[in-house]
């Protein structure tokens, strides 16, 4: 039934999702060009509010749970599992007070309305996966910006999307590189559930009636711990929420 409704509702979703991207592209440009970073960030936050709640056109619910009072005076590394591209707008919107940045493929910095301009000027890291030296350099630069501005970064240590919802082994390299540049950053795991179901059948049809959940978990203070230990702890806590505990 979810697939059947998807054939009907997917075009509606794509229309409004695409329209939102097109409308906010010039808005972002104007905000950045004439009013600077803060105005641009507000435009990006509002953009991602609308992108997040485009899920209503698929009859999907969006639930973001954060029971922790996270600091705004300290950089944060949010560590999340990754299920689909629809993970990202919700993270940007609900983590907006922490100025969440992302590590993205450099190929995405061109050709996508709203997305590409934000990647170019929004302060995140755009990496070439084929050039390890460039990637590390960009992540270190991002860490320095985090330190200077008390920004946060969202990192997906799996390295790719889990298309079946099964968490892949977390890699610690990105977290280790960030912590070298911003050693005082708090590490906060975030468990993402069910967004993989939206694209279970690919780009079309999208599925409907899913309960999409983002759960902020207990923060991890990195002091006295290696990047490997921190990454394993974050993965373990996320797996517990998803019912995919390590054996």
C-alpha cells in the first residue's frame, strides 16, 4: 500500500521539494552577497525547514528527540548513521542553533539549486574523495572554523548510506582529523531511523506513511579517549537505539 500511494504522491513531493530549492537559490545568493554569513544562514535554516516538512506530502512523520541541553559555547561533532539524503535537511533545521556544517563531496558544489551554493559559501568542507591529501586538508580547515566560531559538524562515519537501514561499521578517520583541529569538541551521537524506507524502491516511487526519527544520544566527552574509542562508543549507542547491537 505504501508503494501504491508512493506512485501517486511522489510527483507531488518532488514538485514542492524542487520548487523550494529553486525559490531559495536566489534568496541565498542575495543574503550572502549583500547581507553576509548570518543572513545566509537564516535563509538556509528556513530552506531546510521547508525541505524537512515536504515529507507531509508523502504522509511521513518527522520526529526529532533531544533530551539534552547541549552547549552553544563549545564546538560539537554530531556523529550519525546515514540512511538517505533526507537525513540532512532535518539535521540542519533541528540543529540550527549549533550551526551544523557537513563534509560533502566536492562534486555537489555545482549544478544543484540551493544545495550547491550553500556548500560553496556555508562554511562546510567539500572534499575530493580521490585526493586524500585535499580531503584531510579541508577537514582540518573545517575544524579550525569550528574552533573559531563555535560551530558544529555532522559526520557520517559509515562513509556511505545504509540503503537497507543496517548500520555499517563506523570509520574513525574523519572524527580523528576533526579532533586534531578542535580537541575540545563534544561528540554527540545521533540515531536516524526509517529514512532509508523512503527510497526503498529507489528514486521512484518514494514510500509513504513512514515514522522518521532522529534521536540525540548521550554526549561523549573526548578527554582521555582515542578517536577509535569515541567512534566505537558512538556506533554502539546508535546501534542500541536501532536494535542492531554488535554481536
